[in-house]
């Protein structure tokens, strides 16, 4: 089996900010995965980053971590910043499409994790970001993890982020995000067997 090189790019949610255990959803997903010895995971985060920022930096940060002959993979964690920065849905769609298309040209397999509902963001606008991300992925037949829809009316999620001054998830919230990722083709995408 080829060595897996996995870069995860995104904002403070990918970093796991607000989680007292410092795992975030990425750490929780990996903890529930039988990670092969030759799988390398790199969390490359920038708090408050929009898809424009991701598009501008991902190659410079990820390409040195990928290896020729390896199974190179990229997870794009889209956050709320496109809404906060006032980017149009068309711009979000274009930014994400540019990342995904360049990755495909380089033979990098991509998964996109969309933004969850956060109290600091306009839900209607954020739902448009989610829709745009889903459309980009559907057209290219790549996995898209919608965290927004299942959490929009989830009481435990909203109770968890209400406890944070920053409006970020705590342990329970990151656990919910991890559960959603794990149950949206995570193992199939990586070509690994789920833990029994």
C-alpha cells in the first residue's frame, strides 16, 4: 500500500480552537481511524481564513508535504469567513473550484468539509456557501461533507457553542463534527476499513 500524505487546510475549526482537549474534529476523526504507520497528516490552519486565503496559500504549504509516488490527499475545511468577509457565493464557488481543479491536475484526491452553523454568522448566507461548496464537489464527483444541515437544528450543538465566548465548539461540538465526517464516506475515501 502506498504511503498516505494527507493535508488538512482550513480555519480555526480545523485547528480545533476552543477544544479543551486540543483535538478538534480532525484529531477525533483520526483517533477513530486505524491510521497506517506510513500515513502522515498535516493540519495547516489559519484562523479567520476565507476561501480566497485558502486558494492563495494551499499549494505553497501542501506541495512540499506531498511526495511523488505517495497517495496524496487534501481535505479543505471551509469556514464562515466568506460570509464575514462579504465574499459573494460566486466568488466562494470560484475559489473552491480553483483549489479542487489544480489538485486534480496534480493527482491529489480531495474531500471538502463545509462550515457548520455558528452563532456569529448569518445562517441564510452560510447556507448559500454550503450549497456552493456542494455544487462544486458534485460536478467533480468528489466527497462533500455537509455539517451545516444536520447541525442547524441540533440542540446539543447549539448548547455547546453557546458556552463559548468565541462562538466555537467545545468537546461535544467537535465530537458531533467528527461523527458527521466519519459517517460521510471517510473510510471509503481513504480506502481504509472502519474500526470494528
